[in-house]
């Protein structure tokens, strides 16, 4: 029985202690919350309370900016003390200028008391959010009244003119030859060797005329002598011509004098037919030696090679020629074809319209070879 009574007493005492502790904890929590709330309110607007007190003191003192002092504590022999450093104007209006009567641009401000008057300057603006000292090379933007009409203001009010030169606009882009910006520099030259002849060359000229394409013909002297009228048509229709030796000899196997004779004999026939001597020269088989290069330099000739060889003279099918040209042609390329010299040139005539169409579809424009060397 005693043990049961002791247990009951302990339980009642434990419940009582829990209630007391709960009440004390609740009271303590309320006091802490109240303290935090009061501290937060006091810290949230410290400048607002000080500004309100200062405004009240200013209105009682007649707007001079002096702090009101009770008659019991005023000492006539002591000059009024300046505003404390923690006032809004002291924090937000530091003036690096040695003369406190000068504004941002130099002249005195209206209503500013002289430094000998013993009075502190009146506040001229609300407190600024930043209290960092102004830059020494220009006045702080917070020294003067803030504009209200526009959200933006000049970054340097003391400088009437800007020292930064305006950015020069980019110049106009040079338009490409075909008028399409994406096709700039996509040019190609089609060349025909070994002509002229009376069968394939006229057919090639018809196709070029129909498609509005200018080409280059490297002619052989013996063929010019046989078909002068075809050469005349080539020149008349605006195509370019070049010298391809007199009888298609391999120049690397000839002496310098023989190379020069091959060139001069063909020049004479061309000039006799069309009235001028061409400046372009193509060596048969593309075979070039140091002697050939020396003769070209001495005669001021353009030695023209190629970048795409169709091998049409060997019997390449039209389909293979079209595919090869479409794959291998690059901007500035020179395509080698023939207008005479083999029975397989019929395939060249057959493939030419589709070759032109394929290159145009890729954005190429056609020029003569002298424009690319």
C-alpha cells in the first residue's frame, strides 16, 4: 500500500512539474518573440525615426537646420554644434571639395550659409541608400537634387561633351558577282582543248550560247589553219582563247627554241584570223619543264592548268563525267574538256548541258580561265 501511494504521489508530482515547465516555457517563448519583434521594428527604420525627429526639431527652430535645445540647457556662450555624424545628411552628403559653398559644377549654391556663420548647411535631399564616398574625379550623383521626370540620368554631369568617339559603323559588304551573298567566290571555268573543228566545236558553242555560259578554248595551230571561221565564231560570241601549241607536241621533250617556235607559229595564225595574240597558254598533257616556264615568263604569258580532268577523250561516259565534275569541282576550279581530238568527244557534247545545270544548281557562276589565274 505504501508503495502504491508513493507511486501515485510521484505521478501527481511529475504531472504538476510538467505543467509548470510548460507554462514557464510558453511565457519565456512569448517574451523572446516580443523582444525579437521590438528589435526588428527598431532596426528596420532607424533613419526614418531620426529623420522624423530632425524634421520636428527643424520646424521648431525656424528651418535653419539647428537642433532645438531646451531653454534650461542652452548656453549662450557656446556656438550651436553641427549635426551629429549619424544624421541622414551627414551620412549621405560627404563633400570632397575643400570649399563647402560650391556645388557640383563650381558656383555657390543659393541659400548655403558661409563657413564663418557658425551654422550647419540645411539638408537638401532625402537620405541616399548608399553611404560610400564619391569618386574624386567627378561629383557624386547624390550631391544634387535627383530628377523625377526620367528614370535615367547622365553618368557624368560635369562634362558637357563626351570624350569617347562614336563607334564607326561597318562598311557595306561587297555584293558578289551573281548577286547572291551565299554564292560569293563560287566561280568556275570550263575549258576546251585541241579545237577548233567543224563538228563538235559548233555544237558546244550552241550549248554554251543557249545557257549563257562563257568558256575558254585552247586552240591548236593546225586546227586554226583548217577551221579559221570556227575560231572567229568563238571570239565573236565572247569566249576566251589561248595558245595550245602548233601541233600538240610534248614541250618537255623540246629545246627552248623549239618551244618558242611552237608558240610563235600558233600566235601568227591566231592573229591572222581574229586580229590579236592571246596571253593564255596551256601545255599539251599539262607537261611543264623549267624551260617551258622560262619561255612563258619571257613572253609574258599566263600558263594555265586545270583542277578537274574529265578524261572525256578516253571515253568517259556522260553520267560519269557529270558525277565527277559535281563531286570534284571547288570554287575557283578549272575544268578540262575537249572539243576535238577523239571520237569520244560526242560524249562531251551530250554531257555538257547537264554539267552546266548541275553546277548552276550548286550556285556556281561561269567565268573565263584568265579570271582565275
